[in-house]
């Protein structure tokens, strides 16, 4: 029941190489099918994201070269010279492969510690493999356990709850001020990458209504269409400030976009209804002097950056708790693995001894023609009882052994000693 993993990620390979070995969902299905049809693996699963491409497998036979065969397949599948991948690929086996997957699902191996997206990506990769019959009992158990690890760590630790991007930090800040964002409104100034990140986070947090305002009306319309927002003409910005509960600025401009006077007029027109202004612009889009206006809450990039740094440190402090959960589930997986191995080895041992018994009886009883049929059956019965006594003691000892590493080592030794599961020469 060997488990082998090969792959590369953001730590071992540049983005240019990661792009070349990425798998689409269709690629993943085809690769899994080819690995199994060629007899390289009996079970396989492809996990591919923007930061990693990994092949998980259970080899048909336990050999030292199974990882090498998988690496050769990866290079050939993507039409890459193996030398190009050399130095970027990592190999993991058995316990190390299990630990690696569990840490990936937990967000502990991500570029952004504790990222939430990876758990969904692991779930989708498993679904694709399962739907097409590429997995079996080992990888099914392994990936189901990985999903459980990821969910436990997200529910029992704070490793993924604290925002570590300024865009998300701004949105979480809004939730601290307004509570739920359902029923609230937001105006986004700027239609670049930062503005789009903010919009997506707001949508995910349940914001009721969004408007986008940008100097380039075309850019504003493009973003608004993608996220289901309304467009505000740049010339109508003054009047638009009366509407939202929050304004997020990320405009590339050397000049102030929101002056104190503009915001003061807006607050008057709003009857001083609370207004949150999050300024992500560099240079700053909002006049810092506006922070003194009644019921206006102004936060700049420096404020959010400090929040992000605090959150990063808080996430890092949760790593030991997360790693402890990973180790718990590794022990559970190994316990399951050893129980399955024990049953299989004992069954193989019984089958081997039964085969030896048949050969022995044919050889010996054939030279004893004077024994009656009843005597022959009695001899066979006595041999069955003897062999069962031989098997039952080590079987019980294996089942009762609590040291998993020793148990797995003993199982492997038993297989080697009696040549279980091996073809006769």
C-alpha cells in the first residue's frame, strides 16, 4: 500500500515553469487515465493550481522507481525535456506524502499562509478523480482525511480568519463598523486590480449595492459588468458621495481626489450619516484632514498595512495548533492503513500456508495408500488446526501492536519473509 507523490510548487519552480506543467480539468482526467492504463499506478490523482502541480499515486507494484516513472510521465505529458524539471521536482512517500497533502489542504504550504481557496481546489481535484474512477481505497481515504483536516483547522484555529491583503482588510474593517454588510452600499473609486479585489470581497461579504466610478468610463463599465455594479460618471462624483455607506479609493492620481470640502459637503447632504472612507491610493486619494469630520471614518494604506502585519503574525502564531491537528490525522490515517494492511497480510499468509498444505498433502498422502479416506481427511483437518495456530498468534499480536511504525515495519518484514504477494520464480 505504497503512496507516492511528485510535484513542484511556488517554492521550487518559477511561475514560467509552473505554467508549462499546469493541468486543466480535462488534462487531469486524461493524465490519470494514462497513468493507470500504462500500469504505472493503480490509483492516481492530479492536483493542479496556479502555485502547484502534483501527482499522487499508489503504484501497481512497490518499486523504488515508481516516482521516477511518474516524473518521466509528467515531462512527456507536457512535452518538456526532463532536464528542465530536474531540480524543481520534489518526491514524497507514504507518511511524508500524507503529511504534505494534509498541510496543503490546511493552507500551511500556500504562498499566502492559511489561504481559503486551496481547500476548494483539493476538493475539486478529488471530485474529478473520483468521478472518473481514478482513485481507490487508499487515495479516497487520504483525500477525505485531507478535506477533514482543512475544515478542522479553519474551524478550530484563526489561521484563515484574519485578512492578510489590504483589500480584504478594508472590507473586514467595514464589517467591524457596520456589522453585516447586507443592506449597505459602497462606491468604488478606481477600476484597476485593487478596486476589483475590493469589489469581489464586498460581493462575497454580502454587500447590497455597488457603484463604480473611474476617470475612464470604459474601464468603469467593464468592471461594473463583471461584478454586477452600476456606473457613476466621473463628472457626477460630487453628488455620488451622498449615496454610499462606504467609499473605497484606489485611483492612480498625483492629486487629491476627495478633498475635505467635497467630503464636508457630502456629510452635510447626508445629514452626517456615518461614512467610511478607505483610501488605498498611492499617493493618497483622500485629504487626511477629512478625518476630523464628524461621523466620517478615514483609514489609509498605512493603517491597513499595520492591520495586515498584525494579522500575519497572528496567523503564524496559529501554525503550531494547525500542525498538531495535521499530526493527529496522520496518526489516524496510519492506524487505518495498518489495520487494512494487517487484514491483507494475514489473509495472504493463510492463502500461502493453505497452498503449501495442499502441495504437502498431495506429496505425502500419495505415498501412503494404506490410509483410509477418513484417515486422510483427519490428517488434513489436523494440519488445518496446526496452521491456524501458527497464524493466529502473530495475527493477534499484529492487531494489538500500538506502535504504528513498528507494526508497518513488521508487516513488511512478514511479506518479505514469506514472499507474500510475490510471483513464484
